[in-house]
């Protein structure tokens, strides 16, 4: 049975059809202009500084730091073993407080999102349970969104296909009762009907990105990629286009940058939260246990380019520890980072990025 | 996704013949007869009536049973593979796909995801491929699967060629069912077409061809020719005819417009010349991009010199679509200019396509110059070829006529 069958069954059981959801979601999207205006005003008026806005917001002053340098948080738990859900929540909460410069966690989330938002969380589920974005991290993000007033029915955890999400341990949910979870391949969703041409690419984008969501959260995993070099936030948006297979030549550059230059991605992406609890440092993108290292942390930034640059740096450190050469030494340093920077998507120069390590006891 | 039984039932219902009985001969027996544009039969949109292939995405080939292991690939360390079907030689990591989007590495084993899952199934005149010198006047059971190893900005079938198999609405049609359905439809051939069968469907096509050959049902391939030598040799062993789209005659054009390279296509054409397989060449004329006198002249001279004067060469009219919506359709004058250049270079069989009613749709005897096949669009109006010879003067007319 295809996903359409599963969808119908689920919708019938839970009492809300896909059509109803999208009616709701799209209604919210239609009101985007009205919704975002007060939200943005609130953001700029708050002490947080990091406003609700596109990735370019990274160039503003997050956390009232008085600088335009982008900030990447590396949050790790220093304590011993604990419940994984609690771990994700604690490091995410700490990151959000630091990023927004507030003490209250709901205020921190409110600096980026408003109750009127329809928020789509793009996870990376391609590697099954072994090395995909943890559903627990997605759950912690959803909790944060709910804390600032985003309705659960207006939160969608998504990737390319529903099947991949299921295989990665996500609980598929088509109903309107809680955070939703399904792929672009779900009926009534799909891709745009004609390609958008941006620089080197021409792709049909997921309608989740272009039509359904008013705000995007990019929640990738961190891993080495044999062709792209490193796969983090920017590469994760290959899952938003219908033809990523066309764009793996030349280290995926400048294709990755061009994919991320879509106006919807630029305008709507408010936050990037990278699951780096386990990082594959070689042999990717497929899961290779022998090359997977425990990093036990997450990376958080409003700037996807900076996040990737820092993530690459951390991956390089682990590669060195494992006896591997660096990306530069192998001639595989991703050119798409500089290309993305040139497109104004963020900052790729490592020395121009502030990194703050957040340790949670 | 329509199952095999659904598909066959549909044939029976529309023809008014119960499943299992023979279909009445003629196009009306088949629901896909005389289709318009060669589009995939795409997944119906739930919310939008005019949804595209991508909007209609939900098919899950992987859920249809074990996928077919691909031919022509090499295993590499770290569960990587190197695809050896086409000149790209994609190095594909575990869980990744090649450029075509239809072949996937799963833990070091490469799979053909579109195997037995055509998204377009039509009964077409063989002239639509176009083949003008291969079994003219017959019908071809035509099918295509999602994916392509090029990305031509003018692709008329981009919704399937630039899609992945899970993004199109597919039939499940194993090789035996293809042959059976073609026979029921009284088709003379099975055509693998619409996308790039020589790459994305080579396993499927080779099996269909082998099965069909046992009972005299020939398979033909409509291809961009961007295929490596070894797989192409396998194709030549089994198919009855090949049509090659020669997109242009400069590397720049191939790179800029098709994201590919020219020389491998020329190699394929030379290989075909020596293979004994009937083949024809199509050249889609794009205004200002591949229609200069110099380029057309170089191309025509190369064809005459390397392939000989008897290769049919079709100049087709371009219509704006996909990533070339701002380019106007090909002026008739450009097509006629191309025709004259090719004739002047010494080619015997030059045609103008996508201009129904044009005189250059006809075949003329190279010796007596009389029209030996008169056509209107895809229809044969008059046939004056008997046993492969001009009915007027007896001169041999190149081709496979019966």
C-alpha cells in the first residue's frame, strides 16, 4: 500500500483530513503578511535582538551582543548519562536562552516565532534510525514552539518522504491534534508544478516550503558527505527539491548555495538546529558505524552558513583524532560555503563567526 | 499506482473485451491510443486539478517489492558504487542516487528503481518516435520510466524525465506483461521512449527485448545516445531499431543546454553504424542556439562522412517549454534551411518534423526523386516501397520495411 492509503486511514481515524489540515495551514499562510508584521515588531523591540526573520538575521545582533558577527552555539551536556529527551530539551533550551538573550524559555522562542506562525521543521531522515535527526530533538523544538504560542496543529515535522520519516523513528501524524509529521510526497502536498531557476539550479520546491509554512526551522544532522564534503544545514535543503540527484557534481557547489537562495528559504528560515549527538566523520552520507563519533551536542544558529562552517570545523577535529586528513588537505573543502556567503545567505569565513560553547550540567 | 491486473483490465474494459480475451485490432482497443504530448500518466493531484508530476508525487517503488539490481556498475570501498551505464560514471555513495535519479545505492548494491514501473504507456504510430524507415505504418506499444541522464532545458517530457520513479504515477508492468499487452494491442513493436531508456530502464528494456524477440515482437529504443559502449553493445544485440537525439553539434551546446557532452553521443552513433541495427537521427532545431549554418553544415558533413548518406535525419521544430519558455518556436525557414544544408551535404533522407503537412515529411527515392512514402503527420498516405525498393525505379530504399 502506498502512503496515500496510510494517509487516508490515519485521517479517518483521527478525524481531520489532510484537506482540512491544509485548509487550516494554508489559511494561516495566506495571512502571513498580517501575522508576521506584529511578530517582527515584537522581536525588534525585545532585548533579544535576533528577530523573527530570514537567515540573514544572523547578521544582526543576536542576544543583544552589540555585534553583527554571526553566532553559533555548540551546546553539550557535561553530566553523565540521562534521559535522551531530557538531554535534547536541556541543550536546546540553553541554546535558545543564549541565542535570544533571555532567561525565560518561552520568551526565547517568542523572539523568533509568533502564535500565528505555521512552522515547518525540516529534519534529515534519509539514514533511518542510525543517523537521522532525532525525533526527540524535533520534539524538543516543537515544545519550544508551543511554549511561545504556536498551535501544535501548525507545527509540521517533514522531510522528502513519509516512508523515510517512519523509518527514522518519527511518528507519522496527519491529524490536526498535535505536531504533524509527513513528507512532501504526502497527497495534497507535493512539489511546485514548475521549476524555479536560481543560478545553477532549476528545481521544483516542496510546497511545504513555498506555500504551507510561514516559518522554517532547519534541523539537519552533521556528517561527512563523500561528494559535498560536509552535510549540515545548507545541504539539508536538498530535501526540499525534487531533483537533488542533478546537483552533486563539483562538490555540490555552487548548487547547494543556489538551492538555499530560494526566496522562501531565505525569508522564512528563522533557526537552524543541527543534531550532532553522533557525527559521522567519514564514509558518508550512508551510515558507517566505524566512522561515527560521539559529539554529544547540538549546534544552533540563525545563520546556516556559519553553522555549517563551524560544523565542518568540528568534524575536521574529529577526523584528525581518527587519523584522517582534513577536508582542505583532501581538497574537499566545500566551495558552496563561500558561494552561499556571496549570495548573502550567511557568513562562511570561520574567523568572522563567534562560537559560544554552552555546557549544560 | 495501477497494478498489472488493473492495467490489463483497463485495456479490456475500454476495448469492450473482457480481461483474458484478445483485444480487437486497432488503436481504439488501447486507452493510450494516439496520445498527444508524450507525457507520463502522472499521479492525480488531490487538491489541484492541474497538478504536475511533482505535485502528484506519492508512488513508492520501494514498497512494490524488492527492486531490481542494476546492470553495469562497479562496487567500490565504503559501500560506494560507480555506475558504468553512461559517460557520467557517477560515483554513488550508500543511500544516494546517480544523476539520473532512477538508480540508487543501497549498502553497496546498485538498484534500478524504475524497473517494471513505467509512468507513461501509450500506443503510438511508429512515425511518432520518429521512425520513418522502420516498419512504417505500424503501431508501437510505447512506454517510459522516470529519470534521465541529461537535463535538457527544452525537454518536452520533463515531468517524467526529470522526476524520480517515486514522483510519478506508475504502472506495475513486468516484462512479460509488456509483451502480452503489446500483442493484445496488435503492436508491431515495443518502444522504450519518453525519457532515457538506455540508462534508466536498460535492465527492463533488455528483458522485454529478449522476451519479445522469442516471438518476433521487436523492441525499439528512443535515446539521447549518452550511453557507454558496453551497455550500448548489449542494447544492439537485442533491439530492432534505435533513434538517437543528436541535440546539437558543439560541446558548448551540450554543456549549456543539456548538461552533457557531445562526443559520447557521436561514439554511440558510430557504434550503431557498425552494429547492423537500424537507426535514425533527430536534430531538434533551437533558434539561435544550434541552428547556425556552420553548426548545421558541420553536423551534416559528419553524418555523411561517418555514418553514410542513408541515415534518416529529422529536423524537428522546437516548442517553448520547461526552462526554454522564452525562446520562440523554431521558424519554418530555419527548418527548411537545415533541410537544404543536409541535402546539400549528400544525405538522402532528410525530414522536417513537427510541421504536419510539410512536403519534407515525405520520403523521396534518391535516384528517380519520386515520393515513395507520402505522410501527413504520423499517418502514411501512400507507400510506394516494395520489398525495400522504389516502386517506380527499383532503387533500394534504406530501411526495414516489413
